[in-house]
C-alpha cells in the first residue's frame, strides 16, 4: 500500500508572515538565552542563543527594508544576492556589511555596533572564555553574561520599535511580554 505524494511546491510566505516569523524566532531565542543565563553554567549556550536571536532579527529587518536596500544596491548582482542569499540566510560573514547597509542606506543607527557584539558572542560560544583575549573578546563567563543580557535588552527594544510598522500579532505580543518578564 503506497501513499501517493503530490509534488506541489509549498506556497511562499508573504512578506508580512516572513517578518513576523523571524521576529517570533528572535524573541523565543532571546528568551532561551536569558533562561540559560539564569541556570548558571550555560553561558556559552546563552551566547549562542543571543546570537541566533540577533541573526533572526536582522533577517526580519532585511526583509522589511528589502525594497529600500535594492535601491541602495550598486549593481544588479548585489540586488540578486540580497534577494536570494542575504535575506533568507543572513550569512555570518556578511552580517556587519548588511548591518552597515541598513544603517547608512536606511537609517538604523547603531546596528553594526550591536551586530559586532552578537558576532563576539558567536565567537565566545565556540571558543569559550579567554583571559588573554586572543580567541575570545571576553575574559570570563561574567563578561559574556553581561554582553548576552545587553544584547537581549537591545533586541527587545528594537523589536518593540517595529510594532507600528509590521503585522503585529498576539503571538508576538505574548513572546515580547515573556521576554520582558525574563529580562527583569
């Protein structure tokens, strides 16, 4: 008895649905980062979750501002890369340059600075603390924990500021409220 499988492509999510899904992902990952911090010994895991939260947030911003970014892009190749690679994948190696595009071309102040901190946390996740600061930007777990908490607060504030610009749902509101409670 075989099951007949219909080979139909899945419908593509709307821009609004994609942005909402990535923001929800960012909020959930950020809450996990805070929960891991509260458990004490999970700072490296927390750093990874904070990084993933910021990356999901960038994906949402890139999609929200795609039309403006396409106007800022200098070549057709760059436009194609933005649509096919940058928005759906947010490559780690290009997060700073994408943040700078959102800053300079669109007006999101301080984005590349926060992205640099997220990348430092990503590095810490893999390399751990380093008293000599050769492999990690953090000397110890406490420095990394402070950075995680700061990144999560910044993320919550920036998502809060997007409420009027996107399709805001009860699910997003609840996730933001849960994150705010966890931060306190």
